[in-house]
C-alpha cells in the first residue's frame, strides 16, 4: 500500500502495517521519530513479519518555500472471509 504525508503528524498511526518504509520525495527535510531524513533519502521500520500497533512522529522542516512530500509504503494483511 502507499500513502503520502504532507503535514506534521505528532502521532501518525502505524497500526496494522508491516515493514513501513518512508521516502522523502519533497524538498524539505523531515524528522521521523527524531531522525533527520533529507530529500531523496529513506527511513524504514525494519521488523519483518510483525504487525505494528504503535505511532510515530513525523515533523517537516518549517520552510514555506520547500515542498512537504513523504511517501509511505507498507504491507498490510487482508483477512478474507
């Protein structure tokens, strides 16, 4: 699955995600869980096979001249009935 984050998220939910990976596709730096991710760089939550239940902080650099665009890719289990 894929999502795009463009705004600060104090407690972005990772619930139900498996191995989420964030890629900074904007021009501003972004801080994910306190780690600086420069444009073009990635940050992965590498816990293979574990379904996450927690949240993570996503804060963009405060510069109105730069673009906020954080791509989030993850696996999610589907339960078929």
